[in-house]
């Protein structure tokens, strides 16, 4: 028995050592080449050795076999030697692809073929980054800052240059930095933060962020801070139409604007993975739609293409937001004046109608309503759909699970089938929505799906993906996935 215990411990230490040896390769691939590595969508970047081992164990849920650490290490070494350009590369798919199709071929040659779209041409020069300004620094603004800072290791992508806020107090800068450093939902900032009050800057993991105080979006000269051709991300929600958001374009140094809320009028509402191909160079103002629209539209697209949606109702069970009152007080909106921390609050949502802006084939087919509940983050959308074709529960789940792994919607849709999963398990999810397979109900031509989503971080990841398309810096996802 003692020897049995020792053998297991020795094996674990050996596995830890191999995982630790991967960390510098994973880091250099990102810092030097902009390559983010993953295992079936589970990122390896900035993971501890234990995190890397957990990602390898997850592969067993997909391929029925735990991903071999030695195989991963060989692929990582091949990637390092090839020096690819920016990309999101799934190591598990390269390993399984080599096992299926690489007979008689050297691993390095197979990897070269699979990632050929991002292998740089001889003498290719860096393209340079795109300046980003965050106008507003609330829940979404601070999460966008965290993501952009984390992505800032490779200089050819998005570069967070400034945040614009109204000055709230004499020690405003200290408080802004403190809110970036600590978050009650998403935990501590992963890195170091320092403040220069004399120059109104925040330095976070090597990213120097200029803090600009202004009450007028049209009065800032960004070029005075060395910012040029910037994309302004308006997180305030105060202006939602072309006229209001167009004020940003009056500022020197700004070329485009992205709204982190549903846009009004003729503004394009973009859900990445669905209609981001509609973004044109001439689009100076765009909307990234809402968190709920981003969560449900990819799943609805998938179901509509396979089964055909006749009509449906979307009920969202949504965490409370800052728009509600902490305790009963006056509010201009119905019911939102009642305490968010003590009540379930029925309210309106435009998400169902907004789906049609990204997915026109569903126009007029969906209704929607919402219930705000006393949780600080992670929401749930219940899709009650009437379909043209009779769905089978197991087939629907298998279809959505496959899409979450091997389709162009892999970055948007995730799938779980754990009997003990609850809302807090999805805090920090990079996906727009996560289908809860065990909750799926199919009877006759009716289908009910439960889709979880981190309405803060998951949505922020979608916003960054839209930003990357606007900046023409969205990394290729490799190996290539078949279209939905």
C-alpha cells in the first residue's frame, strides 16, 4: 500500500514537471508571436502547471482519452520553431489531427501545413498596433481594460492607450486604479498596478494608460497624448445613436467608435461569430449589441439552421446591474426602484427583437422578457422554441456540443452536462453563452434550451473580438473549423 501511494505521488510530480516545462514556451509564443494556445478552447496562456494539467484532463471529456503531455510538448516545440504570426491554436486538435492524418509525416511538417495561413512571409514587418480609448470605466470598461492589458504582450494588436471619465473626487485616480486592482466578482487583477498622480497615468503590467478627465465627448484632443487613429469604446450607454456617438469622431485622433450596448436607428449591431463579416472599413460607428443578444444569437442561429425556428420566447434570468437601486428608492423605470439585492424584479428586455439585427431570418419570430435576480453576475437565458422539424434531445445536445468544439462558433458557444453546475461556475467564461445540456427539453416540435452566460466577462470578450475585427487584428483560429 505504501509503495502504491508513493508511485502515484512520483507520477504526479513527473507530470507537474512536464507541465512546468511548457509554461515558458506558451509565454514566448504569445509575447513574441501573438499566439494563444488552448486545449479544446481551454486557454493555456498564463496558466499554472496545475491549470495546464486540468486542461489536459478536460480533453478526456471530448476524445475519451486524456491528452498526453509529451504530445503537447512536441507540438509546442514545433510551433516555437515555426515562429507563426498571431493566431489562436488548439493543441489538442493538432495532436488528434496528426494521429488521424499524419501517418508517414514528421510532426513538424504536419504542424506547418495546419498553420500555414499564419506563417509569416520572409522579411514581413510588424504591422503596428491600434490605439484604443475606453470612454467610461464602469463594470464593462474595467473588464475590457483587464482583457486588453492581458492581450498587450504582442505589439501588433489592440493597444489600450487611455480611459476617459468624469472626475469624481480629489483622489479619483487612486480610486480608479483600486477598482481595476480589486473586483468583488472577478477577483484580483493578475499583475501589478502603479499610479502616477502627477501625469494622471496608470501603469498595469507594462501598459501605460492615460486617464483623461472630461465631461464632453467632443472636446478632447487625443493627439496631445500621442493617440492617433483610435477606436473609442463608449461604455457609458448615455448615447446610443449615430448623432450622439458621433461626438467622439469630432475629436482629433479618433477614427471609429464602438458602443457596448444595443445601438439605435441604422447602427449595425454586431454579434461576433454571427455578422462580424458585415463590418466595413467605412463603418465609423458600430454597436456590440447586448450581453443577452450575444449569448443567445449563436445558439439560435445553430438551431434555426438545423431545425428551423417557427417562433419562440426568450426569458432571461439576469443578475442585477448598477441601473437598479441597492435599496428601495426613486427610479424612473418601472419596478427598478425596488431593492435589487432583496427582490426578483420583472423588467423588459429588447434582446429577443435585437437578435434580428444580427440574424435577420429570425425577424418577428421571437418575444422576450426578463427577471432581474439578486446575484451579482452570470445570467441564464431560457429559449422556448417551436421548430419546423421535430427535435430529439440527444441529437440536439450532440449537435450543440460538436459546435462548441469544432465549428466557427467555437468562441461563442460552450456546452456543459454536469449535474452539479450552478451560476457561479461560469464566472470568467470567455464564451458568449454556455448550453446546459442536462436541462434541454424536447417534446414534439418544441425545444427548450438553457443558456448560461457571464453577462460581464463573456460579453466583454465578445466586445474585444469585435474590436479586433475593426482593427483587422483578430487572430486566425487554427486548425481550421468547418462552417456551421
